[in-house]
C-alpha cells in the first residue's frame, strides 16, 4: 500500500492552522487531488492518486508533477530522497550538485545527494558543526554564498570547500516540522551561480516541494520499521506462549507460574525472555 501524500496533512495543518498558508513570504502552493489511471483507463477511486499544484506554473509546476509520481512503497528512504534530489537538480537554475541535509538532535547528515561535490561540501560542515547548510536548516533562513573566495561568515569552511570545487552555494531551509530539521543545498563551480532572483525563487519553491516529499518518505520508512517491530513482537509472543504451554504440561504449572519461571530464567542468565522461551521450545522439539 502506497502512503498518501501529506499535501494537506500534518505539515500544513500545524504550520498554518490559523489562516492561509504562506511560505517565505509568498502564498503556499495549493494541492488538489484527482484519481488517475496508470493504464490510461477510466478514472476511478481505486486507481492511483496524483497531486496537482495550482499557484505555480512552468518549471515549478513540472517539479510538483514529477514529485507526485515518486513511488514510496517498497523503497528505502535513501532511494526515495535520491530521486527527489535528482528532480531538484533539474529544476534550479545554476545547480551543478544538490543535497538534502537533515538534522536530528545534534546529528546532521546528508540524506541524499546528486553529485559528489555536494556530499563533500556537506561533510566539511558536519565536521565543524556549522556552515551554510546546517545553519539554514537550524535557523530557518536562506543562506547564499556568491563567492567562497571572499565569503567571511565561515572562513574555515570556505577555505577548505574550494578544494572540492565549490565557488558558490545556496542553502534553503525545508519547512519541516517536528524533531527533524533540514535544508536543500545547491552547489556550483562558478561564482554567483545563484545570484539571480529566479534561482532563489525556484530553489525556495523546490525546497517546499522537497519538504513534503521528505515528510512522506520519512513517514513511509517509519511505517515499515513499525511493521517490522510489530512482526517481531508477535513472533516473540508466540514463542513465549509455546514455552509456557511446555512448562505447564511438564511441571503442572498455571500460566502465571510458567511465565514466572521464564522470567526468572531470563534474569538469572541475563538473556532475553524470547531467547529463553525459544530454548524451551527447541528442547521439546529435539526430543521428538
């Protein structure tokens, strides 16, 4: 089952519950939902869903259409975000290499990147704990560097990032709510590659789109992990119940007494309760 896009979900509800949605001083794009058929057949409620954006045209409209087709089911988070950064790289004027930085707690990491230059530049910032991508994500501000040779805000970083080919960069915060912050990072080997109003405007719109994609991909990844944990819990419960049955039959114990025997053995041998139970079940199976 493919998770539904959170176009009008938690992101927009939490941030703009009190009125019309605005992002970076501009009206947020409005997403509408329609049912479409992948095979070109009749549009029905059972066909896949596509989200269409109004309020933006041209390059950004095409971006949103591309992102609406990103498949989340049965894919890892890194794979999904890798596709998202490829889409972003095609949409931003001047972009040569792009990345998505996520900050969870005190840890910052590159969730996906297009081009090795972006990854190298990101990691130089993570080593120091500061830099345009991290500061943009944490402070929620757009940070543009027109020329690393003359930039003075991060002198240690700018001196070293030129060694990986970066001359200019643009970091735009993702409107990301919750425990994870983030930024879309765009790098170029040319100075002032993002100095035009168009570059920043499109990058800001891209960041808005990427934020929704990140939320969905992250949500899907968490759903998969939750399902895995539930499956393991159910398997553990099943083997514990089997072990209780063995002890009840062998030692004429009540269910509560059988469980207490397993619990005490788990504490005595410093092993997981499930492992103790599996050993009891295996010992009986070996006698058959």
